[in-house]
């Protein structure tokens, strides 16, 4: 049964009835969209039944062969009210929106995606723009297109995948996808010479190393509660991981928590985006636990975080690298190290953000350039009562830093500086303008100090403090 949604017939929706999931395409239209209800594909949503296969089948069905022999129309995969147990990584497809019907408090919500039984080391949801191996055990492993310690190479009809600690057993079945040289792709029985490699026989002799088939785009995750792994089973994995050449990824209105059974994980990531991801947005997301709440890798560009909140991260609420990225109206609470770290970053802005209760400083800049921090509030930070760390901002080997209209309030009484550098080279061209700081600025930053206004030697009332090249 199909329902026509508008007069021109461009958008259609699959009826929410438990009928066959087989799709019949009737229109050659690149705007063709479907809504795929996971319960049509067999999901139960009772919190006990393994719904992995059903949800992955719904995701895969969005990219079946369409009219004119064209793949990739995408669609909306809807998870109605329920708790969906997932035991293997869910792999997203191009053009797919994975959508729940709401998330409740920190204890759950109308739609819960439960990843607590996925084995350690495997992401919960994977957005992949590289070559991918998925084993019969559900372990998803990314094979990048580089030669050497990683990559997919071949000699005659034998292909070798180089993946550190892949975890696959000899004779198991692995699905390879995403290679531009299609002869590499398919379902294979593998041989395992060691824990960092596996081989398989394929038809023909492909280019070596294999390369990726190109970027994937237009993926959304929205409106559900992701109940992730707690301390008992957590490893270095991410609950949501994006990797490779991906773009136009939107993750919004989620709660992502790594604290199953009440035990908060201190390792891994709630959300980890890396590789060549660009032109993407994270909005209205709450994370809890993990080593880091949000992490952007060195090759991530043109990506924004808006109105996000990271709490109880053992390391950093936000670990930000890359270029041309921004955070607006974001906050963090009770970070185990710092609320924010910007490392090897360029052209990054923090706008109207804040941090409370960080164990060390609220913001750490490391080896970064072109950073703007505007209207930031640091509150009760340096909770470790250290005389070594500043409460608001630490600058290490970073240049062209501008701090405007920021507040540092109620740091621990042991705090000596609001802004400091704990290294001998703090960087150059640093401007602090119109900030209210409860503690002073360290003399280690004073390569050249030009002061205007009262109280510039310490305490509150910083009007202009410039640290220049000479």
C-alpha cells in the first residue's frame, strides 16, 4: 500500500502496515522518498529481543535498486515507541534518516536504541565513507585506502585487509563494501594469518591498494535515546562514529549516554567524527560519560555544534580539531580534565559557550591558530584545587587567539590564574578584550603587554591585554 503525499507525486510514503517490506518502484524521480517502519521488518522493541537484523534490513532497504537501475534514493527509517536492543553495529546508508519518536529524561524515552550488548571495540552506529568490512559476528571494521599498516591490497587473486586487532576468526564470513574497484566488494570466507590481517580470494586482480568509491552524504540521526555501554563493557569505541569522506551529516535531538547499569564509562566516545567529514551539523544533543562527549578529528571541516551539552566526561566534554568548525551555545559540566580542548585546530570559534565544574581549566588550547572565544562563561572550574592549572583558559603553543567578553567566576580558592600557559612557549598575537576574570593573567603570557583601563594587573576588569610578537 502506498500513500501519495502531494499533488505533483514526488514524495511517497510506505504505509505503516505489517506487510511485505519488498518495495515496488513506479516513478523515475530522484526526489522519491520512503518511510520504512522498523516493525515492518521484524523489530519488536521490547528491550529483550535482538532487533539488529530488522533495523539494518530497514536501513538497507532504502538503497535497493530503484527505477532506471539507480541506487541511493534513501529514505526515513522510523523507530516507533519502544526499546530496541542492538547487538551489532548499525551501518548507515546514503540518504538515510534514522528517526525515533522522542527521548525522555536521562533514564530513557519513547524511543530507546540500546547498544549495551555490542562487544567492546565496535561502534554503535557507523557513518562510513571508507572501505568497510562487516563480519558474521557483526564487528564492523573500517579499511582505509592507504597502503602499509592499513588498507586493502591485492596480489593476483588474493586480497589482504590490513586492520589492527580486527577480531575476526579464520574461516568466518566477511562482507566487504565501499571499494571503487568493485571486484573487491562482496561476501567472502576469510583466512586469518594474524590478528592484524585477513585475506580472501576474489575474482580478478584489482588496483592495489584499493580506493574508496567516493563520498556519502545526506545522513540524519534524530529524536531517540541511545543507551550506550557502561564501565563494565566499555572500550575505546564510539556510540556514534563518522569516518571517511562524508558530508551533510546531521545529528540532532539525541541523548547519548555511556552509563548502562548506573556505571559511567570513563573510556571511549559518545560521538566521534573523523576522516574527511565536512559540511555537517550536531544540534540539541546531550551526552553523558565516556572519555570525551564530542570529538572532531583533524580532517573534519565546516562542521558546527549548536546547543549541545556534555556531562560527566572523564576527559574532555569537547575535543575539537580540524578547521573552519564552530561551537555555539554549547555547555559542559563536571569534565574530568577540561571542558574543551582545541588541539591542532585552525579557524575555530566558541560562541556563547560555557563550562562548569571542570577538574582543570575550562578551555585548553594546544598547537592551534586563529581561535575566537566570545561570550564564554567559566564557572567553578579547577575543582581539583590545583595551584598549577588556571580556571578559565590555558594557552599552549597557539597563535592569533582572541578572547572577547568572557567571564571566569567562582574558581576554586586555590586557583592562581584565570588565564595561564603551563609551557614556556605560549604563542603569539593573543588579545583579551573586555573580560571579567576572578583571577589574574599569568606573566608567562607577557611577551608584550599593552594595558588599557583599571585593574589590568590582576583581578577583574580586563579591558585590553595584547600579547604580540615582540
